[in-house]
C-alpha cells in the first residue's frame, strides 16, 4: 500500500493573485506548478495549508467534513503570514468543484479523499526577508488515503520534551510548513533513540501538542487538553472530538496540563491518552517516555473511550449517524 498522502489526483484547482486581483480558478495538471527560483515562499516560508477530508456515504454521495472551519483557519493563517486575502466563498467553490471532478475516486470507508488547500507567496524577491509577498498562489490538491499510521491500530509511544517547543509561541496557531520543519529534527532523534512515534512538546512543563497532532488526556469521565492560545494549532478534529465528548456528557476541561499531572494521572487504571488530527483522527497513546523512563498510560493499550469517540466521529463522517452539528458539506 502507498504511504499516506503519496498518491495524488492528476489535476488540481488553482488561482493566482497578481498584486491587485485573483485570477479565475482553473483546473490544471497537478505537476504544472511553476515558480521563479526567487519566489518568496522558497526563501522566507510564506506558506500555509489545510488538511480536510471528503467521505463516501453508502448512498454513493460524497460529503466534505467541516470545510468552512478549515477555510476560516486558512484565511487566518494567510493573514498572520502577510499573504494576500482571498474570498472564502471562492475557496469553498474551488474545493467543492475539484472534489466533484474526482468524486468517483473518493475511497469507501475507512478510506477518504484527503484535501490539501495551499497558499504560497510567489513574488520573486530575495530582498524581502522582513516584508510579505505581494503576489501569491492558491491551489487545492487531492490525495486518496487510508490510515495515517502504517502500523495499524496500535497505541503510540510519545517522548515528552519539556525543554524544546514545536515552534515560536506566536506561530503555533498558523498551519505553516515551517512549524513542521522545526519539529522534524527532534522527532527524528526521538525515533532513533527511544523508538518513539512522536514528540509531545511541553515547554516549561506545559503540555501542548506533538509535531503533527493535538494531545488529549482521558481520565474516567474527564477529558483534559490545553486551552486555546496562540502557541499551538487549533485543531478542527480536536474541536470535533471535544464537542462529541460534551454530547456524551463528559467533563471537558480546556486548561493548563503539566507534565507532573499528566504522569500522575496516566498511572491510574483506565486512564487514556490520544492524539487528534485530520490525518490521524483519534489515535491511542500507550506509552509516555520522560527523562529516560517509560510510563504506560493506563493499561498501555488501546483506550475504550478513545475508540468510542473515534467511532462517534467516523459515524458522522461516513453518514452512519445524524449530522446534528451541520459539519458535512454536499458537493
């Protein structure tokens, strides 16, 4: 099976901003993007993107999950990076139209069509290290996908890092490639030294997020995760899971969580931890690694509440449960 996100549809939707206006959306070959070698994005990382999914329902229809919220976040990321503003309604049309064009290629559950809207600065100017790009490009790539974690349904191993951070605090809310690049070396090191799947960044003991997902602690009827601020990404899946947890009557706490409290709670029988994200959905964490020691979370395996929350989200995405929150968009 191909690695997650390595297969693409042959065409993508694209629009260019020339400094004064956006071009009409076109559908072009996915390998036809041309940039000047001095393009702003290649030197100063003026790039942001989103990840969302389209799902095939049993009646053959295709629905896009929480598109409006992802578009809003892309607009916010663009603004914080100084990229030209775009019309969110036009962006929605770009996404719907390109997904409709390849609707027959949307995999049946548990697969989906991963959608990657991307906004990059294109101005050819290498003297603008502290000045935003005046021109830009928006495009929407599609990739049919299966499970994100190739190991299947197994509990993950996380290395707790209480010294480093994923990105500068003011950049956490921006979904930008630079943030992922900054986390790459610590993750590679954690894999080599501890066989960890990810690094959970906890600067100063403050439990934040991993390199590519939000972190949730589930202790009985309590679900605890860091309160929203600018230091970490405001995940759409995180928001969805917390909403469903509230629907189930769980005590959702968005607050500070220290490494000390995390380790103390994780030792309790029945405690669970999980990572949430568009790609990963909701994946159990079985082991925490801190200062050379391993700490099992609960029984160290797949958490029952984690599975229940994931199934509740999947059932809405797959059309098996009523969409009471209006999260699905038709083509």
